[in-house]
């Protein structure tokens, strides 16, 4: 979760819908970040303590998501964690422009889900998103069929495997061959999983934010 303040991508936005672009611009302009010390101690691992902050993807990540989903003809995608809905907007715009589909989001904080749903409604994309409230380790266990793309972010946990690692192990079996996974935070144990040939992926690190991992399922 970078504290870099961003308002636009480094190139043109591939989305052509002015209504969607207006919502994205508004969300970028209102980004706020907590101080780094807020993540210290047990409170820093409680997502409810950060309900007023939207930890959103970088615009370049969003543009890449949209382009890849359009190229895939993506119809069913996963958005974890949805937060206030920035990544869901890019996904929903892509599946709509592909002729229809569904963004399956998961967010632990109910207040953020409310904001995400309002942003999707303002963008005219609410019909293309199912934002599930609760622990993604439960809400994403059944995605209703093969998925084309998954964004996997994370959140600090007290001990054991990172949340990103736990979620990829749940989502990977439901991802179709030829589908993509994007990871935002480069958790070491997530990278260990996605870079292990035995798990059926090949991947590349893209220089966006602190390093964005993009993986393709090949087996």
C-alpha cells in the first residue's frame, strides 16, 4: 500500500466512457493515506481501523487491467480487496465493454463496500459487480465457474502465511488456463507460489508502484 499520491496514469486511459472516467478522476483526487506509524502494533492489522481510507490501485495498474481484460474477452473476474471500488471500476468497465459479465469483489469492511457500490452506481456499472462482504477466505471459495482474471491485494496478518498467499491458493484452482493474476504488494510467499512452476504459472514483474507481479496460468 504505497503512499505515493497519484491522480492520473503515465499515458492515455484506454477507457472511453466519460461517466466512468469522471468517477475515476474524482476518486484519484480524493485519495488519502494514513501515517505509516498507524500500521504499527495490533491495531495496524485491523482493517476496520482504516475504514475511512481507500487503498486503491495505481492508474497504470487499472489501465493494464482494462486492456488485458478486453484482450481476453473476460467475462468473470475477481477483485480482492475491493476497498472503495477503484479496481472494480476498471474491471466492470472491461466486462461491460466485452458484452457483459461479472466482477466478483470481496471486502472485509462494510463501510467501504457501501462506498464501492456508490462509485459503481455513479459510473453506471453497478449491474456488472457482485461485491461480497466479509473474509475473502470464505467469500471467494465458490466463484460460480472458471474466472478469467484475478487481482490479489492483501492486508497485514499477525502470523503465518500472508493473506495474498492464502487467497491465491483459493483462487488459482478456479482460474482458467490462459487467465491472469495481478498482485499489488509483492508479498514474498505469494511470489514463491506464483513463481513455482509446479503451480502452473509463469510471471513477470512490471515496474508499477513497488513492483506489480503479473502471472499467466499455463497449466
